[in-house]
C-alpha cells in the first residue's frame, strides 16, 4: 500500500496576521492603498454623508474604494462576490481592514458616485503627470462596444415600441384567422391548434406589456426611452454602450474615458476632443499642439471641418486610405512572395515630395517642410479636366534654407537673381465639386508624416482595450443608464492608470 503524508481536517492552528504586511510594495494592492491613503483627496465624498450628529457610522469611502478597485482589477464586479472576498480573502481583508461591507453598500457606492469617480480619475491623472508619465504629444482614441444590463426587447424609442406593438397585433390577427380557418374546415389537427393557442397567449402577454409601458412612460426626447443603443459588433447586435478611451502615447495612460449610447463612432469625436481639452485646462496641464489620431470610423466631413476650424492637429483617415497607399497595395500583391537578396539597396535621389508639404485645399494655402508659407502661383485645369493648384517657395527663403539641397530639384537656381523657389502642385478636385475638409484630411494622412503618425494609433490604444477586456475581463457593463455606465467605464480606466503608475511611476515603496 502506498504511503501518504497524513492529514487531519479537524486540527486547529493559530496564525498571526499583520494586515499591513499583506500589502507588499510593488503590488497593485499596495499601489491602491498608497494612492488612496497618501495622494487622493476623498473629501469629495463627504457631503453625501449626513450622519454627523445622528445615525450610525458609515463605511469610509477609502475602504470601499480600495476593495472595489482591487476587485475590478481581478475581474470581480459582483457586489456579493466582493463581500464574500472580504470575508475570505486575505488581500481583501487587508484592504478593508478586516471589515465586511454589505453587498448593497458596495453596489450603491459603484452606481451612486459616478461623478466622484470622474474627479478621482482626474486626481490620478494629475499624479501621472507629476511623475512624468504623460508625453502629451500624441493621443489615440478608440472605442469598445459592450452590452449593458439592458434588454434589447425593452430598449428603443416610443415610435419603435409602437411599431413593435402593431407588429404583434398583426401576428395575433394572423393566428386568429388561422384558428377560424381550422374551425371552419372542422379540422382535427389538435397539435396545430394547441401551438397556435400557445403562440397567441405569448403574443398577447408581450402586447399587453408594451401597451402598458407606452401608456405609462413619457416619450423621451431624442434617441430613445433608455440611453443605450443597439450596436452592431463583430459578435452580432448588442444593446449597450461604446466606451471611448483617449490614450497618451508615452505610457498608454488614459486621459479621457467616456461612455456613449451611440452606435455611430463619428458622433463621439467632437465631445471627446472637447472633454480632453477642457480636462487639461481644468487640471492646468499644458498642451503644445498635440496630435490626435483615430481610425476610419471617426472620419466624416463634419469632424474634419471641426478639426480644421479648431486648429486641432488630427490625423483621421477615410476608409479609402489603404487603397490609395501604393506601398500597401504592393505589400498585398507581394504577400508571401520571396525576393532574391541582391545586396544592393536602391537609393532614392528624389527631392522631398509634394505630399510632405502642408497643403490646405480649403484655404488654398501651403506650408513647406521648413514651415514657410509658399505663395499661390496659379490655378488651372489640365487636359484631363483636373483642377490643379501651383505654389512656389519664396526665393529669399529657399536661398537661405538648410533643406535646400533636399528640397529643390536644382538648388543652385535659388542663387540666381531671376531663379525660382521650390515649386509644388496639387490636384484639388477631379470632378466639379469644390475641395472640402475631407480632401484636406486626405492630403494629411497620405503624406509620409501622416502615415508615420497613424502607424502609432494601433500600438497606443489597442493594448489598453486588451488589458481592460482580457486581463480585467470587462466584456459587458453590469449597470444600466449612461451616468452609471460612465462611472463604471471610468473605474476600469482608473485601474488601468493606477497599474501604469505602479509599473512606471515612483509610488513609494
Ligand atoms: S527650400 Fe524653400 S520650399 Fe523647400 S523647405 Fe526650404 S524654404 Fe521651404
């Protein structure tokens, strides 16, 4: 018979636990504990408590925040599970100082303090800035569509629900007609009769429910009775929200987090950019012409106009961007084709291309790579019917320019008294329409600089969604209503930023 180490389930053991020792420096739990105790101002929660003279003491927001942030970081969003963890898990016990808040207290805290969570988000952002974690040069924004705790069935406008009620009425009528036909033909198909009766009962219940709702609920102005939206995702149609994050390139710190009950991403660009600029102004963090980039879902004429008119340094390609890129087409064609290595590298002797000049087809202006304004030389229509516009660098500027050798076809000509500065031309339209703001953006994103900037987008913003979605296991919002969802989304983004502080900041050890 094999020999095993004996064990005794009924034995007793006394273990001395120091809770502070459980929060080891360098861990996420220590980072939360340190930030909440030393850096964050939680007095923002105090006005909500009215128990100064009467009433029993409440749980300190510091305790609730610590356990909620830690739970969310481990993918635990259920308030009952958080309560259970406080009873059984030593890290939760250390964070909660051996208290066990009731799950309703935890749930109320998460859903009831969304505005305060935004203030905390900003406080943590300030700490990130103090510790030099923000680059403030390039921001990428993107969204992640997730379902909320709202049923597709009961979401929609009054008009949509009225249409749904009418549809159910038609279906009921169809069954009644079928039933009458069975009676008339004296059919003995009992199975069909029973199926029809069952369907009628279900439809009548659904009809009455919608009817009652429509009679009692007041129509919401705008987009629907609830604030979520039906959205098409790669996993099908969901009823939910789009969590948008704006991310700083340096350490992938989220500088803005908002949830929108909007299926269309391009509706969200302007409020997000406004929120980012307002936030930096409010926090007194200086921005020096930062670059913003987003994917093709955010491109439309209105957004391009907004960027142009507000002098926002944006790079947002349209959905034909890849098709226009010869390198991409070449790469696609050559995909998986091996080429012989000749040892020779083709060196391009061409000058700086026109695409590297900052051309604005709306205002008909052009800035050269030396940041000098060029003069508009002429406009004409070529034999193919394309309207072309010609610019020339000012001779005095080109003559003294450090980039002259790379920029001009014949640099010596700049020294002649009757010479010319660098000349460039652009096609401003191929048809009849006047150039628009989308043309302006096309020129920006098609330039080498634009392609380089846009190439950063994915590496800046996608890992953030990977972290929140995969590591933190956020695949649906557990609350309902824009305000609460916004709070929950910001909580996750706050956790992401605290992790960055832990990994790259100087949190006390
Ligand atoms: S050579 Fe003339 S056009 Fe070219 S970068 Fe210099 S100033 Fe601008």
